[in-house]
C-alpha cells in the first residue's frame, strides 16, 4: 500500500509542477526548452520554487495537504483505552498515563516506539521519511481513488 501511495504522490508531484529550464530561466511545458533545446529540466511550482526531481514536491504536498500524527498523543489514547483512567496507590488516586510516564519514562518511550512500529506494520500509520513523521493511512484514501 505504501508503494502505491508513494507512486500516486509522485504522479501528483508531476501534475502540480512545470518543467523549467534553469539556464534560460523559462518554463518548458513540452519537456524541452524552446530557447536552448535542453531536456535537462528542473521541476517548478509557481510561488514555491524549482529544483531537480520530485522528492521536494512530494514533501511540500505532505506538509501542506496532510496532517501528521501526534504519535505521543495517539499512544496515550491507546493506553487509555487499555487501562483504567485512574490508578489507586494506597489512599492516593493518580491518572494512570501520567503515573506510567513519570515513574518510568524510558519504558514509556520504548513502548511508544513499539506501538509506532506495530501501527506502521499493520498499515495504520505511514512514514515517508523513515519514521520522523507519521500520517494516518486513511488520509490517503482520496489520493488512491480513481477520481483523483
């Protein structure tokens, strides 16, 4: 599924950009510069910039059209679904998640990382930058539809 989404993002990047001859500093919508004849062209998005390749355009699309997941908050929600909201220790009552985080922050970070990996393996979360940023897979449903 991730490969299919990546391919669609690359196609979208091509649709959103215009071939651009940096040497002549002119648009080359035919794929060849009409001034110098070069086919070694950059991709340009008006108002954003120009560069070789489409990776930067895909990154721009992700940043402007999709909402990254706050994995820390999503993990907390997952834990709150699994454990009681409050934990009683002696006569004191604590918020369970706050107690877990404060008593063993290293274990909490490890568990959060394992949860991220599991969610990615199950196809619920997607990352296009090796786990620096995650997106909910369902955000890409429209992108994968035939209408887009």
